[in-house]
């Protein structure tokens, strides 16, 4: 990889030779705009290419007037920095298309982050963007400047206090999700190797600031943007271009803007529900060297003692590491299925085993068709897939037919595959919970359930045989991180698709006019974890259902009926006479269009953007799904409920 370098985004393919012509045609025509914009953005574009794409987006927007471009998710991002953002903000807009986002940016005043954050009528506060990028480096924080300090603790405390004031001001004046950079340490140590040991050096102050910043951001429910790690990956000598700082106050080297923009937009996409869940692996010359159908088991290049064989072992180890943190693994290969499975079962140097694979799709169909089948089996969208495949032709086919699938570009050397896969950040998280760690196992258990369901002739008997236990408790501190994560990631079974961070979830917990539910489901195959949440806002004797979402892993298990029973019985006990549900359609939540009418809600006055449904609770008859209810404090149900303290 040192031959290529991360700064050129080597996991993305080079732009097509007619890139600019395609931009011109799209700007003039605009047909299939979202698909084409996303395809073009999925290449390794430099700053000039990004600007061409941004201008194309402006033309397509003008063609659509004020309407959202179909197929893209609108989002707004404010930028606060002690450096100039005039080159960064446009690159963010074009890069966002890579993640299916139609982004609008708002730049704060130059080097006025504290003022913008703490002033009620600042431009940022008036705009109320969905997210705010706080991009300060050592030059914008007191106490982190060059030289030797006499008071390391005091200087770090001053820098932290400055950042805390910014974050708390933004929290008070906006409802935005905060993305806060940590600080890269400039090259040029005063003491050489001893810089890390001598008290008061700039490197020690910055490293201490970065450690303590993590705790501060947790308190503020802000998201860390690890710019320090990014600068180290490309080299701090490359990152800090002093001539560009002196000439134009550019906070880092101009040629690194595309890399910075890509890393920033990964976080925005993650909060917006754009998350990858499944790594799909090709087999021949991807997980091992050779073709198993032709070379046989003993002809495969895999194992220690051979440079190429060790490289393929490393590829499998990288996949296993991702599996251990909850990424689902699947196989998609043009192969005979029985022959391919034999390699997993019998080759002594295989790191991955069949038990690690949730879906094994080996046949002679095209990769795009098989990827769609994998997504259906796992009950996830194709946008949640990443395909690792050594074949340039297969990669391009998938990019053209399914541009929402992430397909890293690979070199001819398998030793590069792990770094290309991991550096691309496909599975980057804005938070990480115990349930994330268990996700791969949850999907594998779900595959067993699906197989059993497919063979069942009596659905009611099948559901009863699962021996389901549903736990329903109010929001609490223990579940807060996972609850926020669900609002940020859930797209399909999500009636309103409202995104909330942990601070917003905590605020709901404290409000007396809000009723909340977190729902967990277990059965004889294991614990599904937290699978649903509901937020109800009380208006008079109505509960307005602000948020109702559920994991697609538990579709057709009648969990929504259990939730409705609890909402009705608890609402009645609190004087609520009616439930009001809203359905806000998106390009991804069509599956719940009929959610409320299926549950017996009657239509109310609707607008072009929101469908309204009402359910009068007088005489409500419980649905009685076949499961045992375990309820937290203050939650009522007339069924077979087992009380718990929550």
C-alpha cells in the first residue's frame, strides 16, 4: 500500500474517462439523477472532479426546483473552524452523494467557532442544521500551541474548557448532531524521541487533550471525528502544509481534501442511517489463491510458508475480525456449492468456517442477482452490503447495476486487500454496543428461524413453537446508546425516520409528557436483543406516536401487535383516549405504508408529506400475540404479563 498511499482513496476505482462529459449530460438531462450522481461519486475523485460533480448537483437541484431529488436523502451540515472551509465545504457536498445524501452546507464565520456556538442568533443557530462539524486544530484551541509549557495540566484544561463551551453552546442553541474533531499533533518535536516523555511538550499536551476529549464528547453526546488518526495514516508531514496555512489558512494540505471529506461523510451517513451490515466475499482468488473447482483442495494457495498463501490467510483474518465486531459474513461466488463448501470444512488453513457464514450463495448466476438474494435472505437492503471480489469485471458489473452496494477496488496483490477493505470505512460506527458485537450471531440464528418458518404449514403453531418472550420497559441510561443507534440506522420499518442522538433520547426520558418503550425479544433460538422502540408525545388525551421503528429481523413475528397492546393498555391507565400515528414516506420505508391500517387505525386528515391515522382506545380488544410479556415499571398489559423492575 505504500506504493499507492491512502490519500488517493485507493479503495475507489478511478473516474471514468468521460467523467466530465457525463456530468454535463446529467446537468442537461437529469434523468435517473440520483442513480447517476451516486455512481459518479463512487470513484476516486480529486478536488477538481468533486467541484464538477457539485456543480452538476446544483443544476439537477434547479431542475427539480424546491423538491428533494428522488432517491437521495436531504441533509444540512454546519461547519465551524479556525481555518478556512471554502474548499472543504464544496467537497463535502459532492462526497455526500457517494453515501446517497443530498447535502447542503453552511459555513460559520472564519475562526469564530465559540461566538457562533454560544450566540443565540448566530448564523448557525438561525439555520438549525441537522449536523454541525466542529473542525478546530491546535491553532484554534488555547493551550495547545507550539513550544514547551510550564503548566501542562492547566493548558490542557483550558483547551478542554474552550471545546466544552462550544459543544454546550451548540447543544443549547441548536438541535444538531455534533461531529467534533480531535487534534493531530504537528511534526517537528523539540526533544526528538523524548517528546512523548518530557512534560509540557506540544505532543504530550495534544495527546492528553485527545484522551480527555473523548470523555467530554460522551457527556455532550457528540460524535468523535478522529482526524488525529487520519493525519497519522497519511503522515503528519504531509497533513500539515505550512505554506498553505500561511497563504490561505488551509488547516491541512489541499490534496487531502477528498480524503477528509470522505471520512467526515462516513460519520454523517452513519447517523443518517446509512450503515453497512454485511461483508459479502467472493471465493476463488479472493479468500484463497486458485480456483477450487479446477485446482482442487490441495491446489489452493493458502497457508503459512508462502507469501501469497499468507496474504490470503490475512484476508480471511480481516473478515474474521469484522465478524467478531458484529459484521455479518456471506459468500457470493460463481462455483459449485458443494465443492466450495468442502474448502471451508476440510482445508486445514482456512480461518473462516461455515459456521461463520450467514448466507452461502454459490451458483452460476450473475453477482448482482445473488447479492439481491443475499439481502432478501437477511432482511436487509442491498445498500447494507459490501462486496469483496478480485475480478474487475464483476466489480464493475455490480457498481453499474447496484450502485448502492459498496465494492472496494483491489490491486493485483492480495496483501493489499485487508487494508483496502478496512481503510474504506464501510463499517464505521458512530457508537458501538454489545448488541453490535452479537449482530452476526443474531442474523445466523434468524436464518435458522427463517428455514423453520419456510417449512411450517401452520404459522400460528410455528410462532407458538418459538416460545417468544418480549420485554417492554421505558427508556433508561443502560439502553440509551442502542436506542439512539436504532433511530439513526433503522430505515425500512420506521414510520417517521426521525434521527435522535443520545442527548435527545435522554431528554425524552426526563419529560413527563413523553411515554417511551424499548422492546427486546428472546426465543428458544436465542436473544434477538433490542428490536423496537416507540416514543409517544402526549397532547391532551392523545398520544402522538413520534417514533415507531422495529428491526426487520423480527418481521412477521407479531411484535408490533404486542407493542400496540401495551400502548393501548398503558395509555388507558393514564387517561389517554386516542393514539395518533404518522407515516412519513421515504424511498426506503414503503414496507410500513399500511402499518397503521393493518393494526385497526382509521385515516385522519393527511397532507402530501404525512399520512395521519387514529385509533380510539374505548373498548380496545387486545391482539394477544403468542408470547410472554415481561413489563417494566409503569407499563400495563391485560395479558400474561410478568412484572419486572426494568
